[in-house]
């Protein structure tokens, strides 16, 4: 009787743990959507007064050929608006990213932003621009990545 009880407990506990572990997972698509939000948030810092990112028109993602493993590129076409006119804005963001085994976790930080012919963030191991701008970029991206 005791042996059957132990066997029954294993049959309940193991599947329950598996389900709990899987519900906390993040898919590649979910991670990429987070990166797109982070990228548009970073771009928003450099928009002229009165303009905002209205929506994301399209986005593509891939591994960084320039920086290698651990870096993911988000190419985003966003709609920039002042309330009257809508314009397409091309944005390229490279993130240092860690996607945990089986999607158990996801973390990313902006490494580089390219927009309007300008580069912000890090290039050739050097911080481009001033630390104040970099801190604003980091805060905007972290806030966007934290939202669901």
C-alpha cells in the first residue's frame, strides 16, 4: 500500500512540476516582440518634440553578423506621427541578449541603435555620445522590455 502511494505521488508531482516550469517560458516570438518594443522606445528618445512612435509597421529579427553570438538584431519599421502626418521610420537595434535554456528566461540590453544615419550606443568597444544619453536609452529600453 505504501509503495503504491509513493508511485501515485510521483505520478502527480512530476507532471505538475513540468507544467509549472513550462508556463514560465518565453518563446522566441515573444522575446522578439519585446526587442521590437525596446527598439522603438530607444528611438523615441531622439524624436523631435511633438512626435511619437504610433505603432510598429513591420519588424524582422536575426542573429548579428557584425557582433556574433549573444547579439540579436531587430530591424523595425515604425510609424512616427505628430498627430497629423504619419511617416515611416527605419530603426535598427542590436541587443546583447540571453535566452535561457528552453526559453526559461529572457534578458536583453541595448548595445547599438542606428537611426537617421546616426549610431548610438557602443561601437568598436567605445561608448558613442555622452553618458547621459546612454543612461536615458538604457532606462527607456529597460522600461519597454519590462512591460507585457
